[in-house]
C-alpha cells in the first residue's frame, strides 16, 4: 500500500502516489514534517486536473522520470521537493 493510500483512497491518490514513486521522491516525502497536509493538497490538485488519461499514460512508461509532465497540477510541488537540501541524485530514484 502506498504512503498516500494509508489515509486517502481515490484514483487521484493512486496517481499522486505513483508519480512520487516514479520521480524518486518517497524518502523526501517521508521526511516532511507536514507530509499528510502536503499529500492531501496534492491529491486535491490532482482531482482538479483535466488530463488524468495523459498522466496514466506517462506513469505507464519507464520506471523512473526526472520531472513530472508540465501539465501536472503538482509539477511545481515536485520541483520544490527536488530542490530540498539533502536530496542526492542517487536517493532520488532509490525509492
């Protein structure tokens, strides 16, 4: 069970969880002191996305990605997480 599905159940939570895994941000998310609130807002943004089919297609591609698609409603969040101190490139995709 993914980290988001522990407290939210919806298609959007599954997409957000899959994107976090694809981007290698699991450990970074676990370290956030307010991760539940961050994840809840991410799922809300995902629910408002007009391109869930494109997202599913993106997630079905290669195992890892260096960036979320530009249309992703959480693109900026993921980029901020990449910029967090202490995240190494090896750790990024070790999740």
